[in-house]
C-alpha cells in the first residue's frame, strides 16, 4: 500500500487527491493522511506564479513534516486579474519520496464581478463566495466552481483532473526520467 500525505485537512482536497491517484493507478492501494503545513504565500494567492509556489511549498513542507510517505501533495487555489476580469484556478504539486516531481493545473473560470471586488478588498475566494452567495464554509464543500455551475462540476471533480495531470510523470517515469 502506498501512502499519500496531502498538505491539507480539507476533505474536498483529500477526496480529490485519492480519486486522482486511483484513476491513474487503479491496481494500487492507497492510504491518505492530511497535515497542516504553511504555503509560504499569501492566504489568497493573486497570481499564477504565487499560486504554483504555494502548491509546491505545501508539497515540500508536507515531505518535511511526514517522512514516512510515498507521495506528498500540495493543492493551492489562486486568482489572477487579466484584462479587467478575475480568473480562478488551482495548482497541484506532487513530490515523490524519491524526489520525482509532477505538477498540474485545473481549468480556469472567471469570477463574477461582485466576488472579484471582495477579493480585491482583501477577502479570500471562499469568504467572498460565502458573502455573495449567502453560504457558510463553501470552500469545504462545492466551492465557487460548484456554486457557479450548479454542481455540474464540484470542487472535488475540479481538483481530481489536476491531480491526474500532476501524476503524468509518475505514470510515465521513463519519459520524464524519474
């Protein structure tokens, strides 16, 4: 059985990580554990580069916190303003105990102006969603993507494909020289 340590105790991120690993390696068995570690970036990353760094830092910090795992996963959601609109996305970084590394990014969607305005005022995306959509703790549930798509895509599904993408180098080690 392979052990995964994810740098989050958020059940959405844990479920997405486990689902992604099972999709890529259906013949393997996995156990997952969440740990809280710092991202080293803002609570609400405001650029693509800052968001990627947060995911990478989380995976690295998880590997320092728990050395007994096979894989360490960081997932970081972020936003970036482009052409007067605010887009939302997340990065997934996966570090293997043998120092192999994979990364993947979710699709991008654009936030409603009211949500974007609250983020510009210093709120995190989840908090802005809760205010605009009159919800409580939506980031532990379906998140902005679920709210805006009517749950056609929920937050778990949204992250799962990015986990799969981040696992490409581990599925194709000979091509990536891992």
